[in-house]
C-alpha cells in the first residue's frame, strides 16, 4: 500500500475528495468498474466521522418510529452484505432493550410491534456466506431472565427486556481501510494528507482539483472528467472552493461523543432511554464498555470542533439516570473518550436527534458547475450502497453503462475468509509462541494479511513482545508505517492499530511506539517529541 503521486498530465475518470467510509466506498466501486480513479484525503483515512462511530453495523431500529422503512430495509440489507464481504470485521451482537423506567414501559407494546417489523424487514438475515454470521429473531426476556444474564441491571423498576440482533464492527477504522485497499487493488491512485485547495475550472466546468501535499509541502494539480465531493461535514466547505456555488440544501452537523470505561456488563449491548427521551447504550467492546452517544447540533467550523468536558458530564449524567441503581459512573471512570461530527441533510426537525440519517446526492450542474457531484448525509452501514447510487449518476454523466460493479459479491481486501472462527483457530495453531489472545485479535483485524504482518518478527523477535495488556505487539507499528500509509503517531495509535483506542498505553510504551515508527520513517528527535505531544492531546480528557 504505497501512497500515490499524481501527475498533471494524467486525466482521471473520477476524482474522489474525502477518504472516510463514503469516499473509500465510492473509489472502490468506481475502480471496480475499470474506471481510472484518484482519491485524496486532507488528513488520514477515516480520521473524522468514520472513526467517531458507535462501532455498530445496524439497521436502525429507531428509524422505524419515523416510518423510514426504506432506510431501515436498505440498512438491514447492507448489514448482511458487510457480514459477507468483511467477515473478520463484522459480527452479530445481541441488543437488550430494558424496561426500567416509565418512558420505556410505555413504549413496550410499540417496541414489540417494531421488533416484528424489524425481523420482517431483515428477511434475508440468514443468507450469510459464513453460517456463524446468521442472526436469530428477537426474544422477550422476563425480569428474572434479564438479571440472570446481566446482574448489574437489577433494579426495583426493571420489568424485563426485549432482545434483538444486529452487528458490531470490531474496528471501523480498519474496515474503512479495507475499502481503501480494495480500491488500490483495483488500480485506484490514493493519497492521504493531500488537501484540496481549489478546483480547475474552465467555463463553469469542473475539470479537476488543485492540491497541497501536506507531507512534502508541494503543490499539485490533477485533471478529472468528474469530481465527487465526499467530504462529509466538510462537504459545504469544499463547495465554497468553487467561488460562486450557492448550495440550496442545508447541511447540519451533529456532535456525537462516546466514552470508554471498565467492563460494566457481561455480553449484551444494553439500551435504555434518557430522561430527555434519547436512546443510550452500553456496548461490550474489547473487554471494556463503550457508552454512547450524544446527538447535539454543532454550529461553527468543523475544523474547530473538539470534545468538551460539558458533553462528557452530560453523557455521564444520562448513564446514571438511565440504567438503574447499580450502574453509576463518574468522570474518573472514563478511560478514554472520542467523538466527531455527523453530516445531516434534513432541516425539518428542531432537534438533530430526530433528523434522518438518509443521504442526498447532488449533481452540481444545477448550481452552474458541471463535472461535480456532492454527497451529503448517510450512515456508515449504508456506505457501500450509497457508493453504488453515486456511481449510477456518475456513469450516466460520463456516458457509460450504470450496471452495478458487484461490490456486494466480492470479499474486501484482506477479508477473503469463508469461516472466520475456523480461520482464527488455524492461526492460533500456526503461531503457538504468541499469546492466544494476541493471535485471535490480529487474525480478525488483519485477516489474510496476518502472515505479512507477523513476518517481521522473524527478523526481530522483540517485535513480538506485547505492548499492552490486551496483547497488541510492536510488529503492528512496523507494518503500519511500511505498508499502510501511516505517517503520524496518531495514525498508528488510533487507525492502524488499537494501541490507543482503549486509552493511554503508558508513557514508556508510547515512547517505544514512537521510537519504532521514527526509526523506520526517519523522524528526528524533535519530530518524535512533537508526535508524542500530539498524541497526548488526544489522550487527555477535556
């Protein structure tokens, strides 16, 4: 996986702006059609909205309340497809909705009807390539059954629960990277840290983009027959670079944050409602609990957004008011926090929590600029199908057949695995000198690339030493820099490995990671110091 260099004399069929899940999926679909594709991302792949998810691949049960049946059906279909094409990343998870307060109890009958409809809309949920991915239908749990499975939920108000099944993503950032690698494998040219500074415009026709390479500090320019703006919360900022486009749709931004604490529950994703009526959940993740999420409108430049202590405290208050007497957390219990902005296209609701997660695809020729398409809104789960719909429009504009590329029929790069559990067992046997937990985790997040990853330990056995109690190893740092376009310490910690996603790994470990990366990348001592400083900013709670 080598970062592409763009030449001014080459004209691409498609230029994609944005390397989050939407841009990655569009680039993969376009390249799968045999089109020449360039993708540019101003920071790192999946470093913004795509890394701020709740780590769920789901149908969106709550969207049924707004009668968005088509969105739910699309999401459920894409959930199954992602189970198929990315079996090492996407796994079934049991969701327990508890009835422990007046608001939830009032919704019980409505939720039962919703569950039946949800099961009907996911009629194809058992048509998975890997049998271990098949999802059962919903169940009703009594109070006794609920407490037996999750004792921490015991409270005087608890009146049982409903359990249904969706999917979780083990590592959304690496799933996004799998789409990037799949596009590269189909011939796309791709670069991170490549920022669009303007458009090449000829008589109101967009003919390409001007760039600044943030790594080399050099300017560049590339030509393209069609440019697709997949910049998420920055989509309107990209449009402003045309100079005159007055975009008619309203792009709203919603803040969503999550916190990670020690393990609170056993095995279920547990959902309740806050006093304000929003859903709130606790998810089991890597031996810890992931809690989310907020949904508050953000006004201002997306570049200025950051997590505020106020938002964390509000989320903690919601947790303490929503799950019963035994589940109480404090600010000191927060091991790590993360978040981001969601792009929303609807402006008909006062509260962004009620806004639809639908997406819109705009042909900017109606704004006076041909050669530009803008994508706004959407959700992680439906990104592959969104890319198909974008390319339908793109192909028609290019005078090409809009026949589907078949990205639902092929495994993503590194995910060519028929049976994930058998695959993991095989590699545990193959690498008996490594801890079982380490091999299990690496087999899942690297998939069929695991042998390439672990090949580096034959040259340097110290690279097999665990860096964290979760079992991640130094070989991952080497692989990230040499093979996965990781240019910063934060790229390594949060988007290529999980070394930073469970909180600060410790100062000595952080220094060792920086030393390994710096030696390979040629960082000076001052550069290493700066990289550690930037990482510390993310680890520091507001």
